[in-house]
């Protein structure tokens, strides 16, 4: 299997790095939920809304997103 060094998405005149989005989402979550142990962390990029939504430990909430 080949290792990917950088994964970027380009849409609506933006270039978004997948790792930077993931890091920002985790930072946003930990800022409000420092005491929660993260077992699973999934990120979904919605290009139409210019947002990345995240699901933590199988739970999604209305405020679990970061702007792109």
C-alpha cells in the first residue's frame, strides 16, 4: 500500500488539507469536552456548506462542525 503524504480537497476556490481539518475539528471538540476519551473520530467534509462535520464515539451533535 502506498502512503499518502498530503490529502487536499479543492472546491469553491478553496484548497483544504485533510489533516489540518481533522486537527481543527479535534481541537474544537476538546475545547468543549476535555474530559471525554475519544475512541472514534470521524470527519465528513461538506463542500456545499464549506463545513467539516465530526462524529465522536458514534455521536453527532448540531455543533460538531468547523468552518472550512
